C-alpha cells in the first residue's frame, strides 16, 4: 500500500506493480487502466498530489519483470530504437528526395511538431537541409486547441500524409498513438503498408500489440489492431517497426498527455539524437548509447521532482485561482514556453476547462513557434499566443486571485523577463517563476530582483556537462512535468476528478465516447446499453430518445457533443437517481463540484 508520513509519501513495490497483474482490470488496455497509486488523488493535498505524480512518472523507468509487459528499458525496445535511428541516419546522410514524418493526434501530434522543429533547427545550425516534417489531426489549429473529430478520420490522415510527402521517394513515417487507437494514424500507417517502395512505417504507442484497438472504423476495412498485426509481420524483415513499451497507467485514467506524452518525447528525442550524432559526429549507434540517453531522462525526472515543495506551492496557487473562477497564465520564453502552450491547450478536452482558465503565452508568438501554417491569430482569441497578446487581452483584468507563472532559463534575455515581471506585479502579487539554470551559475542582481518580485521561484539546476541541445530537451521535459502537475493538480483541487477518473470529460471522439460509457458503467453499476442510452439523453438533452437520435451513428453524436457541457456528470446523476435531466441539471447547479455531487448519491 501507499503511506504518508509527514510530507513523505511512499508506496511499496507491490502497489507500484499492481497494474501489471493479468487480473488487474483485464478488459482494459494499459493506457486506459486506472492507476492504483492515484486512487485517492481526489482527496489529496497539493504535496501529496505531486508525490503521487512523481511515483506514477517513475513507473516509466521500471525494469521489465517476467514477461507480461516490455518496458522502456527492455532489450527489445532498445534494439528497435537502434534500428529506427539507423534509418534516420541514412536519411540524414542522403536527404535528397527523403523525409522523416512524425504524426499524431492531440498531444501526440503536438509532440510530433515539437520534435520535428527541434531537429530541423539542429540541422539548420549545421547548415544541412531539413528532413523532418509533421502532421497533426485537424492541422496547425490542433497545436493550440482540441480538434478531436479529425482524429477519427483515417482518410484525412492518409491525405495529409500524402500531401507532405509529395515528390518524395523515401519516407520514414513515425506514427504516434499512445493508446494504439487513433484512426487518423491507422489510415496513415495503412497508406505506408500499401506503398512499401516509398514508406517505412514506425509506430510509437504504449500498449502491447494485442491491446491495440479493434473497433471497426466507419468506411474502412481495417482496424488499428489489423494494422498493428500487419506491421508485426513486416517487422520481422525490418520493413516496419513497432516501439510500444508499457509505461503504466496514467495518474488520471486515460490522460495520455501525461506519461504517454513524456515517454513519446523521451523515445523520439533519444532516437533522433543518436541518429544525428552518428551522421554528423561519427558516433556509432549502440544500445549502450541509447540506454545512456534513456537513463539521462530518468535523471531529468529526479532533478525535477527533487523540487516537490516548490511544485506543490504552484499546484496550490493554481488550484486556488481555478476554485474561485479565476485564471492561470504561463508566460514563457524559448522552447520551454511551447510546453506551456501545449499544457494549457490540453485542459479544455481533458478537464472540460474554458480556454481562459489556463492559458499559455510565448515570447515571440508564432515567430518562436515556427509552425508550418504560420500565424493563426485570425482564428480567434484562443490562438493569440504572444506576450503582447497577454498584455492586451489578459493583463488589464488580472488581480491577486489570478496566478501568473514565468517560465524562463538562464539563456533567455533576463532583462525582458524583469520587464514583464514588473508589469504583472502592478496587477497581481500572485506571481511565480520556474527558472532553469546550470550548476555553478551564480544569480545576477537582475535575477535576484526578479526573484523578489515573485512569491515563489522554482530554481531547477542542471549539470553543466550537458551539451546545449540536450540541456534544452531536459528543460522542456522538466517544464512539461511541472506544468502537467500544475494543471492536473489544480483541476483535482477544483473538484473535477472522482477517485482518479475525469468524469466531466468531453465526448468528442470515439475513444472518449467509449471511455465515457465505460465510466458510467463503472460508477453506476448499470448495464452498458442503459449507460449508453443515458449518455445519449444527456448529450441531446432529452428525456426520451427520438428515432432520429437512435438511427444516427457515433460521428453525429460526437459532433453534437462539441456544443454541450456536463454530459457525463448529468448522465451519471440520472443513472444513479432515476431523476429527469432537468432535475439532474438543477442538482449539479447547486453542487458544481462533480465529485461531491456524485458522492452525495453514492453514499
Ligand atoms: C490522442 C489524443 C490525446 C488526448 C485525448 C484524445 O491519443 O488526442 O492526446 O489527450 O485523449 O486523444 P493517442 O492517439 O495518442 O492515444
């Protein structure tokens, strides 16, 4: 079990590994299981929440035990990483008519973008031509907002892949789907399998192959599972590659933006880093080298979580702001700021948050982002991401109840950070900072002045021996962990989580629709058919389903779900009490904290 002694929270090995038992939630893939470590996260203090997240993250690096699940550090995984790195190396050495495409949906697509940008930048610095490209379901607007309907569209995936690969003769395609489930990625992998003369497919995900989703995809002859089976066959002759270690269930069930995203970033950056070192600095690709890089990422987790107190303080501040209906802003510089944009953009689909609740801004806006579709400001206020936008749209209305978090590193222009800190302080004293620097680096007077303006500063020190590029990747991963903790912890404190389930999830794609039905079954104990029926009633806001609704397919339901709120909580209250939708609605209005509303019925 897990125990709390003072501020120390520890779990014994059997609890850490409980999810690996074949009897543990056997019908669910690892990515959808609930994590035994966080069963009580909804009642935990900020400090306790951060320790739980730390324990969950540390599961990424657990060694393989027995044969149940292969892990990040397992031989098979490391060998496949080597093989993929060798393919990348070949393209780097002879980039003519070649491309490496990274692709995914939601967080996976955002990380595809981030990693493609990082390594194209590295190539530019070496005066080499770019070889990386990315696709994301829903296009660039999905980098900053949830666009979940396109995730269900395999044809769109295939067409967008074809478009970026026009004229290319050799493409290494890296599809990312943490749950081995997104139809958009399945469509792309299928295209690769149909044209092996051009495409070599690689799949990154965090479930064993047999747990890949086997649900029929409308309009398609294949399921994700079929695609994985075909890839497994071809992997024997290295014509396809599968990298799918298990990293354990997410802290908030199914929230693959957390460990899934971190493990994606770690895996792909290690692969690209060793490929670049092989192509440009004659360092051969070895399993030892790969393991060293993986271990360095584990160290990044340790360094970050050695600051539990500071992170807990941020969680508490952000939680307070959200509880009183105020906002949290991340104001960042350089690439760690992009992690702020990403974290903020995920809060809407994950927690049903409004876009104003947690927002990210990056110094330089779209110039820094450098996305392929260019500035997207014209799409609306949620696409305004520069510091100037913050100053115009947000700053005037800030007060002490809002939390502002500065995110910067010693390589940024500290005088600019100071300027911004001063402006923010005129409006709110609730200003905090996350500052990354290298060991032995002494704080300047300006630096001290910024610290004085902030209520708290999380100072994260990194070994000075690391190369500049690996330092940047460490800062990014560390920032991701801190911000994931802040936004998740704040929503937990706001009462959005029941046990370790997000109840108020948006039902905006087929994966989420299924997850919602399952959650209703689990929490109400009612049969699947009744749960789905009640889900639809809540979604269409009717007490009786019309033939129009029952004859529509899931795609239509999902489209409707985009414009409705509190669907799952309403359905749950109806299921538990047998009351009408109107009654359930008024009940939830009186008790907006879903956990408490639900609990009142459950007890
Ligand atoms: C893709 C994804 C997640 C997002 C949400 C919906 O998942 O967009 O990033 O948080 O769960 O699905 P996957 O294809 O990587 O499993």
